[in-house]
C-alpha cells in the first residue's frame, strides 16, 4: 500500500495520550445520556464543530503544522481530530494501521488487540472523503471487552484531517447522537 506523502510519525498524537485515552474508554462503565441541548462549540485554527454539553475536550495541542483535539464522553467514548498540512499526510489505511499498532504497543497495563479493518460505505458527513472501521478488543486480567474504532479522512486544500471515533461495542447506540452532532457540524477549512 503506497504512501501518498512523506510521513513523520513522531509528529502524530503522542503514544502516552493514546494510552491514557484508551484506558479511560476501554475500562470505564457505561456512559451517561448524551446532552444535546445547549451544545458546546469548538473553534481553533482550521477546525470547528459543536459537541455535547456533557462531553469534554481532554487534550488539545496546536502548532504551525499539526493540531489535535481529543473529546471524551463521560467515561465511554472518544472522538479525536488530527489536522496537518499535506507535508505530513499519509494514506488512511496506513494511518489506521499505524495508530492501532502504536496503541497496542504502548498499553503496558492492558492488552489491546490489533483488529480487522473494513471499509465504511456510508460516511457520517459530507466533509469526509473515506473511512474504515477496526474491530478489536481490550483485555485486563483476561476479561476481553469488544471495541470499535472508526478512522476517517477529511481533506480541504492543503489540509488533511484524520478523525477517529472509538467506543465499546455495547454502548455504540448511547454515543451515536453525540458523534452525529460533531460530524454534522464539523468543518475542516484551511486558514
């Protein structure tokens, strides 16, 4: 699978961030109801969107070339946006495999499997160009918890954004309205 552009993996989301987020998401109890009334708004650089009132921005970093945002639902879901210029872009499949391998490698307390990847036919937003989903599990003390991670690519001019949603399979319907709100309002626009 050829890469479309040169890649600097060290520029992507730090492994420690992924580890912390995956631990929180993978081992937390069921989430609370999504609060869609009076959503919060995020706008910084080329990225803007609305998100549920009871979700929070857990991590955020931006410099001249790369911006990432990690949004967490109350203990059960994760929404990540990572935007960068084309100088750091890569193919969506390569990114998803790289992200999955990094997450699996950097989880010392729990074990994260590397799952099967399948294309997503119906994308949740017209902003998105492509999507693939990974079925995997996180296990602790022999207890396996099935998870899904969906990886999406949005491109606008010289700007590329990878969007990742991750959740336990048994709570996907609880999180769906929150993810829909973000996707419906997501804008990726070069500055």
